[in-house]
C-alpha cells in the first residue's frame, strides 16, 4: 500500500485480524488465499502438495496429470532406448522414429499395467526397468485416484462474489455494498458473513495499516438461495464516516470478506473468502437486480451474468434530497 489517509479515525482498531500493522500489498487475494510469501524453508516443506492439487482449477489439474503422464513415459522410453531396442521383442526397426514410438507405447502399457504382449522385455536390465515402472505406475494411479476422490468429495461453498464493491445510497445515508450468490445447486443454510477493513493511515509520518470490523446491516441469513447483498452503512460508527469520493480513490483500502455457511448435503461447514481493494470500489453506483420471476411465474430466475452490473447514482444529489 502506498498512500495513507491522514485523518484520525475514531473507531477502535481491530487487533485480531491475523495481519500485522506493517504488512504490505493486498492481504487477501481474490481467490480468498492470503497474499503471503514464506521464506526460511525449502520448497518441499513450503507447500502442502495435497492441498495444492485439491485447490487447483479443474483444467489445470487435468493438464498437470496429462503432462506428468507423458513426461514419465518419455523418460522411461528414453531409458529403454538407451538400453537397446534389441532387448525388447516385437519392435518395428524400420527406422529410429518407429523404434522410439514403439518404445514409448511399450512404456505407457507397462506404466498402466495393461501389457498387450506384442512387445516384451528381454534380459535382466530391461526387465528390471519394466518391473520398476509397473510398480511406479500402480503407486501413481493410486495417488491420482485419491486426488480425484478428494476433489469430488471435498465440500465447497461454490459462491460467486461481485468483482466490485459500491458506495451506494442506502436509506437516507450511503453504504458500502457488494454481493454474492451460489452458482451451483448445493443447499447452503445458516450463512453468516464477517467483513473487515484495512485502511492505511499516516501517523507521525509513518504509514501503517489499521484494521476495523465493519458492521453489516444483515450478517446472517437462514437460507442462501438467491444473491445476498452485504451492506455496511456509513454512519458515525463506520471508519469511512466523512470519506469523500477523493478519499475512497486516494486512500489504500482493502475490504476483507469471510463467508461461512452450512452445507446440508455434506453436513459440514464451508468457508469462502475474498477481498476488494481501492481500485475495485466504485463510488456513486447501485447494483441492478439480478433475479426475477420466470415466464410462467412459477419460479425465480437468478441471473449470475448480472452479478457485476450496476447503474451510476449521483450521491451528492441523493444526499441533498435527504437533508
């Protein structure tokens, strides 16, 4: 964070944020993970590879599996080729390319323990490599199966947050708003939200981040079926009280969001986080409604394409009308 707000904020600073006053950059990434780089440990201890593979997007996960499978078979094919194709029966020796292709497919058949039988190892060294590869293949597919099961069985919130937060009219004042909505058919109940703000202030010429709990108009709902607009009214108790449009644009602010709900299918609690920084806060706007009745008026349509749609509002005119 680069720019600080010099005004004294009356609300008490929050001490249990989990972040230090002098931490820098974005605290929570858009995907909900802390923006922290750890040093002092090697790369094998720095990451939990199991958690990493479970958190990967599906396309990345499948891509890594396919790439790893091809690379492993290329590696073993090269070993067989260096040992000598004469130690493998049934190889097409018409040219080196056909030899290597046959060796590669023999490696894939051995790795998966399919073993069609057209190509077979001859001699101790080739048989030893084939034995080790078959053993490695069994272990690898066991791990891959566990990862697939872990990804499918892991309870998730499946919430989509708006990419932006708004400073919008609310009652006779203004409010900070953002919204979220479930995008799958999972059933979430007893949903609650905790919202906090990190505001960089300048005290005695030194920039530091202060953390504040933001009171929301509604912090818990019984059923999360449609979209949920989280509203923090900017009144005398808000750390943003007295902020102008320029203050919101020039002060380093991060809104940290923590949502927790109960998944009835898994009978477990699910959690999802996100954050909004200064450039993602739109001043003077209100969200467009994103749900409406269907044509037969028998059910409600939740249009997730509208989760980021808003319309501009002149807050100065709104405030003057309510004075």
